[in-house]
């Protein structure tokens, strides 16, 4: 009898695991993986200023090649539960569609990875040809400090090494088979501050309005694109996200003005090179304006898993099972793949992400069946090499 990804997805959705709570989801996974022969480890990580988070690492097999299946059990909050068609943690289905928080991001994908691994192992008499591991965190949707980044370091300290990784995040925009993610853009946040001199608006000669300087520098920073993109990446994008003066008084020239920005950048930049370019552009436009940029720390560099045999294998199985030729993409936000890439090549493929984080998050049940077939095909072919 083959493993049932829909039943596994239901059990996971019924665990209320809004970050940082695991809601019993990792207990459930351990209960599924252990009887199949996986050595299951649970690791709780801590850091000042962040909540403790539970994680799970499970491995079967001792030799190479070592394929890691990665994911997260935490979910974003449901918002106003009253407006959901079904309660968000009830895992109800109707008309062949499974509803619930995490249905696509990413308890559904994780359930398919588990079902595919169990089926693959069962077909081989319970033993893998190499090694299969699950790397499952409860800290992806929030600050991501006590999750995958620490679990990878923990595994490396135990002597674990990985050859390839599949991360089951939802990657398809519209239909299963649309898109594989082979990289991600980096993300960097900063605040531009312009210092002036506060004063009476009727006597501007005795004040120095920082809003003039802020507009001048903002215009300069928005004027030129950062690059023209690459073969694998869209152009990097600089975007202001907030302007703040905080002045509620009508007859006052404020003393300081600030604008917050975010940069999504491709692999033509590092954080250091970007900071240098932005500061050079601001300096060139300043002409006497007093300014500075406060950069926020970022753990999101750009990366690319170069197309090659591993990417080809996945794309080929996706095409065979879904009938679609997947785009190899680097679009979208960040994911835990940004941490995994430091340990082994990582490719992301999962469900259709259109309703992720929304009210009435849902997936067709048939997508769960088909995604399990895709993962199973990938495992069979990967370990047949
Ligand atoms: Zn996710």
C-alpha cells in the first residue's frame, strides 16, 4: 500500500504551528519517519531576542549519494478566522480541494516529500541506495534565526554532508509544473537619513529643511537601474518603502527626515558591493546635504544553482509527470534555500503558491497526488544513477 500524501497533509494542517509553535507537527513527523527506519533527531535552538524553535533532522542510509529533502512546518497566522470558508486548522476538503493554513506553504509539499520517500523506500525493501534525509524547521516564516541556518550547522558539526537538496516550497505560479526555482535574489534593507536644522517655517533662512535634501537624494538613488539583469536573473531593484518626517506641526521645519528602502539584488552584487554603489550615488548627489545610510544586517545573499545534471533530472521528471516544461526561475522572495546553498546545490519545487498566506489557502487534492509522483520519480532516478 502506498503512503497517502493527503492524509499526511491533513494531519500536519491540524497542528496549529504558527511560528514559533510546532503545534505537534514535528511529533507527528517523527511518528511517521521512525517506523520507516529513519534515525530522527530533534533540536531546539535559542537566541537572545527570539523565541526558541523546535527542528527535526531525520536520516536513513549511511552512504553516498546523500539527498536532503527540506521544508518547514511553521505557518503564518490565519488572520480573521471568521472569514475563512472552513476553520484554518481543520483541514476540510470540498470538491476535490483541501483547505487550511499551510495547505500550499508548505505542509502540503512536505507531506508529498514524506509520502514519496516512504514509497521509494518501500519499493527498495526499506533501504535506500544512498542516504535520504529530512531537514525540517519550525522557523521559516518569521525571523529564521533558530531554524534551518542553525540546523545545518548542527548537522555539519555531527559530520553530516549533503550532495543535493530539494526544498519543497511552493514554486508554481499557476499550475503544477510551471516553475522550478534554481536560485533566489538577495535582499538588503537600509534607511537614508538627512539631517537639517529645525526652525520656524516663516523664517526658513534660520533653518535648514532636510526634506529638500531627502528628495534630492531619493531622486538620485531612483534615477539609474542597478544593472540590466543576467541570463538567470531579473535586474536588481531598488525600492523606497517608507518616508518619515514625523512632523505634525504646520509651522515647523523639521530637523531630520528619513526614507527606508529595500533592494532585491541578483548575483552581480554582494551586500558589500551594493552598499558601496548606493553610498557613492548618494555622495555624488549630496552637494552639501548632510546624510548617512543605516544598513540593516541581512542574511539573504543572492545565489544560483547552475543548470546542470541535477537541475536537468528534476526538470525532466517534472515534464514527464505534469506534461509541462518548467521554467528555471530565480524570481520571488527569499527562502531557506539561501542557507542550504552554503552546504550543497539546492533546487526548489513544490505546489502552486497562489493562495499562500491568504485566507482560504488551498490546494487541489490532485496536485498533492501529482507532486508526490514527481518527487517519487526524482528519488527513483536520483538513486538509479
Ligand atoms: Zn514556505
